[in-house]
C-alpha cells in the first residue's frame, strides 16, 4: 500500500475497489502498516467494493429519512427478489411457452437491464425492435418497471441513479474524500455519480497502479493440468525461498476449481487425505468460492429437504445416511452404512416410507436387524408427522420456517462440534433461508416442490467462501488479480483459444447498440482492447512474472496468445500431476522391504462357503478376488438404475421358466397341448413372474411397463418352446432345486436352473442365458464359466450339459452331449474343438472334476494371490481393485525400477 493511500485512509477517506478480494487484501495491508508503527489498536479503514458502498449509502439515506418520495419511500430489492420479478414478468407474457429455461432467461434479461442502466442506453420500443429477442425484452422491461413503480420498489441497477439524486439534492452527505482503485474501466453511470460527488465538494481521486520493473518469461507445457501442476511446484519453491506474496492466476478458475485444489493439495499437503492431517491449514487460498450447495453441510440439508419432497436416488440416500451432519450419526454410523446397502436392493429411487420401513426393521424375535437404525427411524417418524401438518401451499417465509424445523427434526447439522468453515457455512445457509423469506414481497403462495426448487436454485447460485486466515499464496482469476501487487506471479492459461476471450453480446440488446457504446463482451475488437489493457496491467504487477500456456487440450492444438507470443520462451520442467504422497513415501524409504503375503488361513475340509459356484469362477479369474468376495464379504455397492438391467431381465426369465415347467412337467405334454393352451400357460407363467418382481419394484412396474414386459416375455418363451419341441422326450425334474455339492474340500450350495430326465433316466443339465455364452468358457485350467460343469458333476448319469440361450435375436441350445440328437445344436464331444482333444465324454467329465477340485483345494488352502487370468481384461470390471491395489503395485514397481529394489 502506497504511503499517500495509507495516510488518506488513516485520515478517514473512503477507498472503493473493484472486487472483494482487493478490499480484503488492502484491509490486511493497512493492518500490517499499523502493526509496523507499533499500534495496538486502530479504527478499521473504510475499504469497500463499489456495490457495497452504494448499499451503505442507501442505508444511511434510509436512516436519515430525508430523501424524496422516489427514494426513501422505496424498498431496495435484493438480487433474489429482482430475479423473481423478472421471472414473473416473463411468465406472464406471450413468450413464456417458447422458453425452455425461464430462470436462465430471467438472469440474462436482468443482466441486459443492468447494462442499460450502467451505460444509459435508450432501447427502441417493442414495435421498432430489430428482432424478437429485443422486442420481448422491451415488453418485459415495461412490465418490470411498471411493477416497481406501483409497489415503490427500487432495483439495484438504478440504485446509483437514486443516490446521485440524493447527493445532488442534499438529502445525503457526500464523503469528504473518495479514492477509487483497481477499476479497469468506469461505466457512464459511475462517471455521472462521481461528477455529482465532486460537485458536492468530495475530493474524488482515481488511483492508478504503479507498474513494477520486472522480468517476464513464458513457459509452454503439454496440457492444462501439467500447467497448473508446474505453477503449484513453482509456488512451493517460492514459498520455501521466503517469498511472502505469491500469486497464481487461473483464467477459468471456476471451471477447473476441483482440479486446482487436488493438484495444490497434492503439492503442499500430500498427506491431506489422512485423518491426522484433516485439520491442517492450507498455505494457499482460492479467491473464488463455490456454490453453497456444494459444501457438505448444505448438501446434506438439501438432500433432507429433497427426501421430504418425495424420493432420493440410491446414491443420494447413501450420501445422506453416511453424512456426519445428521443427528445420531456417530452412534449409528455402522448401522446406517448397512442401511445404505439395504436401500440399494430394489428401486433406483428410495421414498421416505421405504427408508423408514428398513430403518425400523426387526426380526421375528423383535430384535433390531443389522441394517436397522433406531435413532434415525425415530427422527424420521417425527419428521413425517411434521410434514403432514404443512398446508399444500403457503408463503415462502412459512416454507423457510418449515424447512428449518424439518432439519431440526433430523438433528441437522449433527451432534459433533462444527469447525470454523462448517460454522460459517451453516450461517450462510441461514442467510439463504432469510433470502427465501424475502420473496413474500414479490410472489404469492407456493407448494413444497416449488419452494424447495427455488431454495435449491438459490443455493446453487450463491457463491460462498468461508473466511480464512491470511496465507502467502493466492490463487485467483484474471479479473480478481487486477490492481493487486505480488512479489512473484504466475499467469496460466494464456493460449490463443482463451485469451482474448470470445465476444458474448447479450442477446436481448441490439448488437449494433452494444458495439456503438463498446459494452463489455460486445465484439471481438472490444475483447481485444480489454485483454491488452488487463495483460499489461498484470505483467507489471510483480518483479517476477511467468506466463504460460498449454500446447494441447484434448485433441486440440494450442498456440500462445498473440498478447504474449513475443515474450521470451523458456523450457519448463514437465511435472507429474498426481501421486505426490506415494512418491514421497517411496523416496523417503531407507530401503524397500518385500513381504510376500498371498496366503490366507486354510479352511477345514468340508467348510461351507458362500457364493456357491461363484467361488470357483472367481478363483479361476483371480485367487485374490475369490478370497475378497467369499471370505471377506467384499463387494461393490449396488447402483440400481431406472427400468430393468440385464440381471433383472435374466431373473425375470428364470422365474417364468421355473413356473412354466412346474406346470408343463414333460416334453410329451408340451407337444400335446394345443397352441391356445400353450399361450395360456405361458401367459400365466409370465404374469406370475412379473407380479412377484413387481411387489419388490412397484415404481418400475407401472401398468404400461407391465404390459410391455408381458408381451416381450411371451414372445420370447413361445419361440423357445418351439425349440424344446424338437428335443428327444424328457421329463423336467423339479426346476431350480437346491443341492449341496463338495469339491476340493469346499461345501457349496448349488441351484441348477433345470435338470431333465431322459427316457433312459440319463440327465441333461440346462442353464438359461439371456446373454451370448461360449462353450470355450468351460475349458482350461482356469475356466471363465465353470458353473455348468459343476452342476454336471453333481448329477448321476449325466448325458448332456447345455446353455439355453433365450434372446430376441438368437434363440438356441448351445452344449455338449454324450451322443448326438438329444437337443438341437447340442453336439457330441467329437464335434466341439476344445472337448475333442479329450477323446470321450467320460474323459471330459474327469477333466472337469480335476479342474474344479484343484480350484476348490486352492481356495480352501488359502491361495489368495493377486494373479488376474487375463491381465487388464480380468481387472476391468472387478470390484475389489481397491483391496488388491494392483494399479498401485504397478506404479510402485515403476517408481522402484532402476534402483536396487
């Protein structure tokens, strides 16, 4: 802070700046100067943004009660109220039905209105408008203006004009000295207010930044993430060198904020993910906050209220149940995690009634089940009672109170003490509820859904950033950095596709008018002029400046912006973007100790294991996968999707076929029944299977959906029965009958889809498939699909094993038999390449037994190696990767390559 500004502030001058970041930075600089003078206490300097100063002046004017009728008796609208008024104006017009997003349109129209006031534009009338957009804006503006005049409301776009009149008429005292700093340009509205202030005796001074003598170099990096990583590494070097004011500018900070946080955390706090470092202070600060809705404590509040509206997706329910911001979270954390799992066993959307039913679930003895959550269930009951008392429609302020009571019923924001960031966020949420209440003045009664949608949208639009202690590294956008001074500065993202920015004229104002008055974003020439001024300003804001750009972004080739292409280029070190903690741990090791840990404790012979034949399939694919799933019970959480997935459709078909053959029983009866009777039997079986699944999935099985599934399944099954008629005579032994089998010392439960008895009492084992199975999956030391071979080995006198492939595009048998002719497309051993090498049916069964016994024995004796059968293909859809950490193992081996380990 220069001496003249410091002395002026000390003497009581008012300093207006362009951004909140500039105001805060100058406040801190003033405090440091006072501390250097050994001051113990001092009055806070008046450093405000332009809009904050206007609001303060309005408050003073209201308190003095000296303004004229057009000012003091008018109510200043909040931004939320203004947007709602514009929505009302748009909704009541003839254009409303043509708009897809009325709220987004209202925001764009509100921006057009602001530009008109700031630059004193005269719009053509609706009749003389050059296009439909301008004509609509003229109509909406008239409605908005008439409503404001009728209700004595003042919008913020015209606040400066009202204050200008108040200063000119002596209704408001002008400040003795007014300083302006950091403004790239001044609007006509600002210039006219400044002119009036000077006429009232104010000493108004526009302070220009003093260019610093510096060195500027340019870096080229491969991509945007590498560019940010290089800037983070450079900032760390500057910090370790004792530099106190370090700036990193990211032009599109709002779009890449998550990546910036991840990269800077990886650089400065690589252990931040560990609980012991959870409360560590970051040495950097991002100037741009994020939507209030993205903060965890507010996200939980919105999920609660959304559940009150009707239902939540399974993933949202999981997030809500595991949130620490619900009452009883610490006491029931394990139970609620299991409740999350239970909620994922049905519909993709979970309603409050279903959640409550599961949360208070008890067994026959009246004991809470593992997934029950008594504390949560009690709170849900009280909340549901509260919801029943809400009228269908009420004012926004009443809804705001009701929402607050709803959150209280569920114990929000939790039982544990809030940290500073969480406390500030909760206060911001309460301010948001107050903003919702303020809509009473501009709108009428609304129902729960509309009130919640309005609140949700407000939370998504409210950019919030908790106050943080002063730190040496500032990460900010281009506009926020204007006017600030640094000791070292790195400006990223200055490639030709981003800087200068593309013109973005407002669609509701005549393009020619915007270009005539050189409005922001009106034309490419205007953007180039602005970019030149701002670039020159930034390049002179630190003794050491680095500018950079990426060479590639996806498939797009990039070049340096023409505004920096002339700067001296310097080769930058290509940074590693991720894995700092892993590299740090690896590099700090005294030596690399190798421990071979691929054996689990052995199981006793005859031990019963879960997952049935899946144990053998997993053991063949990867021994560790079998260990994790069958012995640790590890599996990914289900993610139900709307409608039926392939597994659901397969289960539905299994249910139909089971019911059908319990009725038909024999091949002879199938062939003897007339076509109408077969259609009737199939229709009953399909209807029964659908009804059984519909009881568990009522949201999915609508009347229309049931009709479609009924027709689809009847068509499939009837086509399949025509193939069944071509078989040798058979009798269906009870379909899907439970059996116990033992292989390699493991006892498993098996449920073959179907076992048929032929006339000679030989057995045919059938497995229904709605996919595209292959016989090759039965063979080899590590078969991909050992299920049918296991089923076959459990039968006496088995003569054939076959897939029943039931698909709309391809319905057929696919299998191997002792002799030909047992079923269409079921070939003898000699006709199957993989089986032919074994020579005979007896040898085939013996080979299958050898493979299955070996896999079972390996699992029972503790073989838990991380050894995927087909490398990345096996691991592609494996859900236990986070446990085996095979990807991390590969990275560690790469890190260790070249040293003695």
